[in-house]
């Protein structure tokens, strides 16, 4: 079976197994933080990300480019080129386009085309504020992953996600997790974003969603506790699966010199090893 006929979920399962890793490297290329040798270069962003991808590809289970970092720099062509490189060289590693789209109807159809056809991503992050209508257009793309914001790691996440929506005091984020795992997940390709800064909430989500994949940002630069995160998000009886644990800045900017790729690899290896020890 070639990699293109695999669903996002199958890609993930085999990446967890073959790579022995739950680490995801996020690409948030800030032009002000690129090594001097790449600053102002026409394809500096692409080259920076490519070097880091090549240096870390054997220690990750996924790659996650953050759309805004490319779009703000008029670097969409470099993003296309990066994802093409990732798919050519590492077809076994899923690519998640982190764009947090959240629209409905024909607009969402076009966002789905953008993520899956234009950029060739295997999965996309989606904001569910308008309900199932925001998710559905992405599910029409067979085998593609839809990763829904559930419990985010930012301080303001609690403004809405913690609202009690039932007499039993069920918070909105948990209600959303249940919906995503049951009614919405006809394709079996849905995942959830749950931030590492709230291990207790990760375990509550895990308890209601079974072995659904969780994309977990917030370790590394945001200070999430690796051990607590892994313990909370593990799938019972299936160690080393169930989580895509993202680190961006701590890996990308491990060094500001020309050794940036080797330095990134070192931090990625250390992070992967810490995650594996926590299992």
C-alpha cells in the first residue's frame, strides 16, 4: 500500500510504531530569528525549515507547519515547497497544516481544498466554534485528518472552554470532546488539540475519547510538564501511541548560528527520549 492510500490515522499509527516517537516538530519560522546566513534570502524560510526537517525526520511522528508564519512573509510558495519536500522524502511522516480554520459552507470547502489540494497536508487544525458545519467540509476529503481545538494551552482558553453547560457541571471542552469522538467522527480521522499546560484535563479528555489522537502543544517553550502530559494522554494498553506532542520554538531556535540544524536535532532527540522515558 503506498503512503497516499493511507488515511491520516493509519499514517500516525505506523509513524508511532516505526519512529518510536510521539514528538512533532512545529515549523514557526520567525524571520527575525533565522540564522544570519539565511536572513533576507529569497528562500531563507524554506531552507531553514528543510534543514531542520532533514535533521529531525528520524526522531518525529509528525511535522506541523504553522500557516501564519509563512503567509505573513508572502512565503506560501515556500510552504508548498516545504510540504512537497516532506512528502517526497518522508512519505511515512504525516504533515499537519496548523491553520485553525473555522468557517462554514462553501468557504470551508475552499479552506479544505487549500489545505489538502494546494498544500498537500495530511491533516489540518480546525476551530469548532460554529459546530459540526465547520468540521464537515474537511471530512469530505477521504482519509484526511481534522484536528479540532478542544482544550487549548493559552491563559484565555478558559474564558469559553471551561463554561459549565450541564447541571452536572460538565465543561464545554469535555462536551466538545464527546461530540468529536461520537457524532462527528464518522470518518475515524478526527483528532483533538489539548494543551500540555493542563495534564488533568488531558486525562479527562482521554477518558471520553478512547484512542483518538491528541495533538498536544505546550511542552518546550510553553513549559508543559512532559511526564505529567504523557501519563495523562496515554492510551491504556497501547504505550507510545495516542499523542502528537508538539515542540516548535525550543527545537527551531536551539541555536542562532550556522549549526542550527544540528542543535535542533539534539533538542529533538532529548525531547523524544524524555517522552519515551515517561511512557
